[in-house]
């Protein structure tokens, strides 16, 4: 007489709450085995894929990001999640909403399509955490979140400031300038961490350069972020190229001299008092990845975000 085998395919047959019994190597993939659903009733947080990479300036491939991040997230089993020490899904009802719908033959209509769908998702109480996609996806996400919450503080982990002129086009290197221009984010309450490229303007946003991480230290960076953001509703956008290419090779515009995943995660862990109202992790381009290094880092960023939300809910 043996025990019944563990159930599988929590993504399809599982409950809304609680960890998943799926083996790390099997079962239907969703983000951390959350149930695939479009029912927002009693849902606290929605994970959503946006497989769009038509605004990149260098290497394409981020359209495969959401699938890779979901696959990598299978390494998190149903145990209490490190470093939170509890199962975030016992506190927080999280669903995987699947992927955004858009016509890839009409990239000029992409922003409106995403802003409308994101707006529907967040019109109630549920939060949205999106899996990119190139960094242009953050532009319509900021638009939807600003419409819901008012002017936002942007907390951006990135090697790039993304403040280049886009001349009305779609560019993953220009969405921040556009979001400032259109009033979605308050630059004086916004901060970019890990910058190590030039840009024509800073738009008044605070910057922690890549080379400053060592001198400021993790605690110093956490302090700067908290000080800049204050009590404003904050949106987290985590471009995986904030990490050094040693820790995130699978991305479209890698830049040497970035943060280690340990540093970035320790900083994120210290942001529990920031009033995050939504976020994303972007620019994971699996064709340049090795052994899922980049996708694992991105899925861990998403886990930390949900962990912070769950922790806030428990307090
Ligand atoms: Mn970047």
C-alpha cells in the first residue's frame, strides 16, 4: 500500500490559494503553478504575460520571455518560499491570466491594446504584475496604472534610462521620457538603479549608477529608494539587464558592470514599506540565455514582488 501519487497540473485543476503539489519537472506550466484564470473575483494579484519585442534597438527575442519565466518558475515548489518563510499563496490569491492579446502585424496599435486590457484587470482590487516583453510594454502599463492610481513613483532597475526621443514611434529606449511627458510618473519621486549607459536627458529622475552600488551598499540603495519614493503609489519595473550579463546573459541589450542577482534581490527584499501598486519584469530574451540563468533571475524577481505583497497583507 503506497500513498496516492501527488496531484499534477495545479495550473488547470488547482485551487486559487495555496502552494502547488506539482513536481518541479512536470505538469502544466503557469507562473509558479498559479491557476490559469480570467476570473478576477477574490483575486489579489494577477500575473500576465506580454510577449512583445517589436520595439527593440538591438537583439530581439523578448517575445519568448513570458514562456521562459513561467518555465523557470517551476523551480519554486509548494514549500514556504525563501526568504519569506511562509507560503505567499496561503495569504495572497494569485492567478496566471495568460498572455495579452494584440495584433503583431499592427505594432502601432499595441500600446492602446495593452493599456485597455491592463485597465480592465486592475479596475477592481487586484494588482497586476506583468512578464515582458521588451521594455516598451511598461509604457501602456504605466498609463493604465496612472489612470487607476494617479501619478506614480517609478522604481526602475535598469542599465538604461530609456529617455531617448521616440519621435512618436515605439521604442523600448524612450518610454520613460514619454511617461514623464504624459504625466504618468512623478520624476522627483522616481528612481533608476543600475544605470551604466548615457542618455540625452534624465527627465529629473533620481539615478543610482551601476558603479555606485558598491560605495552605497545594499542598505544605502534601499534608503535612497525609500527616501525618493516616499508615500507615493509606486510602480516597479525591473529590466533584467540591470543585472550584469554574468547573471543575465539572456537579454537584448546587455551592458557590463551591472548588479549581481544577490545585490538586486537584497535591495528588493528591503522595499517592503514602499507602496507598490503594480510592476513588471522585462527584457528576458531566452535565445541568448544559458541554462535558464536569466529566466530564473526574472522569475525570482516576480516571486519577491509577490512575497512583498503577501508580507504586507499579513502585517
Ligand atoms: Mn535596459
